[in-house]
C-alpha cells in the first residue's frame, strides 16, 4: 500500500491511497471498497473529461450513477451535484 504524501508537510495522514488495477487512474483511500463501487469508479474514470483521477474516500458506497464518496476533477466540464429536493423527486 502506497503512503499518501498529500497534505501538509509532516502531517500524519492515517489514510493511504492504493491504485485500482485498471488502465484508468482510480485511487482508493479506504481499507475496503465493494466491487460494485470499484466498477462505478472505473466507469467514471473512463469518461474523457475526468482528469487527473477518480478518488474513493473511506466512506465510499454504491450510489445512483456514481458512487457516494467519489471525488474527481474535470477538464472542460462542470458537473453539479443534485440537491436533496431534486434527488427526492427522482
């Protein structure tokens, strides 16, 4: 498991990232993630505007469309999160 070196110099981050074995860059900051969550992250990482990687936080779990607890950057795209009232109406 690779040590997470991000953050303040000298900080003791208790989470470490580990790459998921794919051609797309997915980092996992959790000790265990379900296979369906990993598949959602892999599908997200394949999108052409997702850059530089998809990160799964320690609380990541299966969600509608994308795993809850997923963080990613984009190039040339803005993806708003639905509000609670929008999600409840769906």
